[in-house]
């Protein structure tokens, strides 16, 4: 049995759909004739259908597609990562490839999901071995062993220090890995630091904030508004949940129930269930849900305007990368 890591679409946009539908999918082409074809045949088709691509891109895409079509076997296990919940979903492949012309990612295999592993439960070396942004790659034996250990309910040694020599790849992959490193740092903050960091982000976006004292949760942790008192619009009430485990519909419903003529922002480093997202979407009150992946990307976007207090909680260094 081999292990594979699959990227469920750019920025893992299809992660929840794959889990709900018990499938994994891949794209690059929309041509059923390559199923069962040789590596050269797949490469030729990719080059023909993607004329804008470089030779290197064509080779990489064709290689990954060929692996999905011909090297993954029934009984192998596949991991997909949901950056919003920081969970790896592990499933067993149950069918050969089926072509679904109605989907953006038409090459499909059925999956039986066997469990989940939190990124935070894995050792540093395994986290970053799984951090490559290739659409599909095989997982080495050491990482596979760590995953199996966590799946069995045992613990593995997790090293908190970040590796200093892991940034050895090209631009986009460096950025994605950097975001994951930053999320690791955010997860290690205590609750008060996380609350202050959320407030710091809102200040960087142009708001003034009032943070509730510890233990005085009255349905909101932060109030943000242009004047800082909540007298001027837009007024935002913020709930911050900094713990493992996704927030569900009841938690979102309870938060919405406390909003009166204000906007709501709900930040959860454990992410949100699909039902929680539905609850927010159908709410008559304006509410935005932000998971840890979205929060980290917003921190990067606004970090240049962070005040010293917020920067002290999460120190970051800007680097420039040649294009």
C-alpha cells in the first residue's frame, strides 16, 4: 500500500467537496483518451491542450496526471489537506479512474475516508515534507509511519522549532510554505495573544478597537469601529475562538443572535463546519467567518500597517524573491 498527497484544487478549494462526495479528482486535461495511456501520450496531449505552458510545466503536469491515472492503485491511501481546519483527510482508493466531463477536474476516483490527522500532531519534518505544492506526489516511508502512528491513536514527538533550511524551493511553493509556518506560529499563541492579534489586524485595516477583558465575554471579544467606541458605522462585533475543533452551526447561530444593527466577524483557528458556513450565509445579519488560513493571508496582506503591539505578537520578516 502506497501513500499519496493530493492537492484538492488551487488553494484546496475542493477539499470539503471531495470529503462530502467520497471522491478525489484531478485536472490538467479534459480528454478521456489519456486514461490508460503512456507517459509520452499524456505529455503530448498536455502540450497540445495547454500551448501557453512552458516545457517544464508541461512535463510536471503530465507526470502528475499520469501518476493519478496509472500509478495510484486501488487500496492505496491518499491524503488531502484542508487549510481552513489544518486537517489531513486520509482515504483509501476504491475504484479505477472514471472520466466526468461535467466537472472542472474530470478524472475521478472513489474514496473511502478512514480518518483525519491534524497538522499540529505531526513532527516538523513530516509537516514540511507534506507541504510541497505539487498537485500529486508520493509520501515517503517516514512520513507514512508518522501518519499511521497518529491514526492509531498514539502520539509522535512534535518539535516546535521551525526548520531553518526548508525554504529551498521556488517562489509559489516558498509562499505557501511560509503561510503554513506562520499558521504554526499562530496556533502556538495563547488565547489572549490571539485576541490581541485579531484586534491588531483590524487596526491595520483602519479600525479602532476595544478588546473585552479576560473572563468578560458577553458574546463579543472585540468591538471595532471608525471611532473605537462603536458609535460610528460600520460597527463590528468580533468573536475569537482559538482552539482545536471546528465551530458548528449552533455556535454561529448563538453569535448571530447577539448581533443587533452591527456586523459580525467570527474568527476560528479550528475552522468551521459546512453547516456553520450555511448558517452564516442564510443569516439576515451580516456576518463573516474567517478560518486560520484566511486569517494568515490577511495578516500578510496588511502586515506593513501593523502597529508595534501587533508585530510583537507575531514578528515577521519580509523577503524578496526573484521572478
